[in-house]
C-alpha cells in the first residue's frame, strides 16, 4: 500500500462524517483538546520532553508530513530525538499555535463522542544564538484525537502547506536581543522587564537595559510596580474568601471605620466586593481633596471610580479581624504558594537594593526610592518579572481559588467603557465569543507597568518599565506577543 493510499481512505471517511458541528470555545470538548494540544506542544515538543509527548500518542499513531512523508509512532519518536532534540541547547524548533485558527469537531458513535478532529494553523520559530528566536515557517495541521480507555490520545497528525513565514520589522526586532536594546535606547527606556506566558506557563523572562547608569539590568531586577500591587492584595482577600475566613458582601464596619467618614452613615454599606471593583465612592487618594480627608463622592455600589483608598480601607479591616499585617497574610496566602519568593510590600534588611531598577522622569532624572516600612495595599510593591509572571499564571490557572470565587473574580462587576469592565481586582476586556482578558496597570513616578493574561488561549504578557512614559512601548509588545487578541485589547483601549 502506498503512503497516499494509506491515509486517503480513512481520512476521507472522517472528513465526510464532519458536519457543521464545530464546538464553541466554551464547550468542555474544546477546552479539553486545547489542553491536550498545549501539553503535547508547549510542554512536550517545545521543550524536548519526549516522555510527555509519548504519553499523549496513541500506540497506533501515524504522522503525515507534506515534505517529510509518512512516519509511524516509533519512527516519529526516534527522528524527533535524533533531529530537533539532538542538541536542544544549540538548536530547536518551537511551535506556536495560532489560536484563532483552531476548529474542533466532535466525532460520534452510538450517540457518544469517541474522537475529535482539530484543524488549525501554527508557526515555527528557530532557536538561534543567546536564546533568541527567528520566525521561520507556517503550516496547517489536522489532528485526530481519540479516546483510548477513557484518555485522549493523538491518533493521526497531518502537517501540510508548509511555507516560509515573512517577518515584519517588529518581529525581527523582538527576536533579537541586540535590536531590542537599540529600540529601547531610541525610546529612552532605561530598563524593560518582559515576561511571556504561553500555554498557561511563564515561558520567557527577559530584562533589558540598565537599572541605573552603567549597571546592566539582571533578569531578577526589582521593580516598583505601583498599582500592580492591587491585584496581589485582591488575591489575598479572595484566598481568604475561598478558605471561608472572609466574605465578599459582609459590611466592613464590623472591623474598621475610618474616622474621616464616621459621621457619614454610608460607611455601613462598604463591602469587599465594592472595594475590589472600585465602587466605594472614595477619591483615588484623600490627599487629593482640599482638606486632605477621606470622603464619599457618591453612594457606594452605584458606579465606578478608581480608588487606592478603598484598598487601604480593606487592608485595615483585614488586619483588624485577622490580627496579622497584610505583608504576613500575603506571604502565607499568595507569595509562598504562588512561587513569589522575591516580592514584598515592605522595604527591610532583606531587600537587595543592588538589583533595584530606580525610577526616572522623562528627562532622565532619577526619583528618590520609596522605602515603605508598612504595607500599602494599593501601591509600591517590589517584585521581579518572574515573580509577577508566576502570580499571573497562578491566577490564570485558578490556583487555590474555589471555582465560585474565581467566577466572581472574572464577573463583570461594573462597566468602565465599551468592552471593558472591572471584576474583582482585575480589569476585564470582553474579546467576544466568550473570550476575555484580565489585566491591570501600574503608573507612578518612575514606573509604568502592565500585566495581561488571556485564560482562553493560555497567553499573557508582563511589561515593567522604570520611566514616566514607559507606556509608549506597550502597544508594539502587546501586538507582537498577543497577536489578534492583543490587537483587540489595543483597539478597546484606543477606541
């Protein structure tokens, strides 16, 4: 039997049985197959984890390649070991799924799903020197996943329409560390921290530039991430809710009432939900008021207004009830379980100032460093790209949150603008078709930072800069690393 005749009949029959039954992205089958795809490629193929790949291959696996021909399971594994993974430290191909291209169709027998067809497009990056990558190709694929003894296995793989991928100037630039350094100098960015999440994991951490004049930025550089503090504080509260030690809708006056508003009965309405979704009625900071006192600017729970004061209010309530500082609670509930061993609210003897990326104004003049001795729930967290990347990955993967608490976190609590909402601690971008992104930014003197995750595709990005106008590099980075979904986010923000 020729190679062509070996696959033409069974796959012709498979395609004939496919109707207009493409699964929705919210369907459990879609999520399952996408998870298996990520395990096979992001965890297996892209890291030369042969065992991971073998675990997902059917014993009757067949591979069809439009350039390399047919391979059975044994030959596929041998060729992969001796080819792309022979010397992974010097050469490797990384596959990236073009997520929006994915189509998944269920296959039924006697009314039950026994298999699924996955169609899509993917890109291939070649590893070159110093861990840089070059986009080298694009192709289409069709996978047949089957249930074997209750487990999904890859039975057939067709990879075809391989062709070189033309890179844009920005793609070439982002694949080359030297070009990145030049780009940052052109934009007057002293230091840039970059974390890339793919397949639900933190895959890359890079820090460019200088943390101070003449001192190259290490990968574990410490950044003041300003309001990126707020999602961490929110997670402390949500972890407590998951543990049954705190309630989202319990009035906070049982534990704390600020003296400035003690004579305004509206303080009795304040809840954790209102604070985490910025519906307290407070100003951003009380010092912005003429009398420097806290006040209500509208009734709590009636509309959105961003407020750091709300988070500080929550901190005081938490500390009063639980008898621990926010820093202690964060270490127990978030920092340790989420792998954030280099993150802290408080500047103390353990803070390594030699790794600090000091902040600059637009003219290159350094700002004094904030060295908080008590935790601020809304501002001035010090962390690294890796630590905050671990945090965002943990959020994406619902780590240590009960399902109902996670759903409350991603619920559109209040509208900010068209297609943009606040959930609990995070901004929510509505990308349509059930897709969404979670995000938060940080802006202060000498720091501009942003973190974005897209749970549906397992992608995300962390961007730290240490200058007043660092936001000017956001758009190109988001578009490059988050693709079409990144463009949707940019469009929502700039609309």
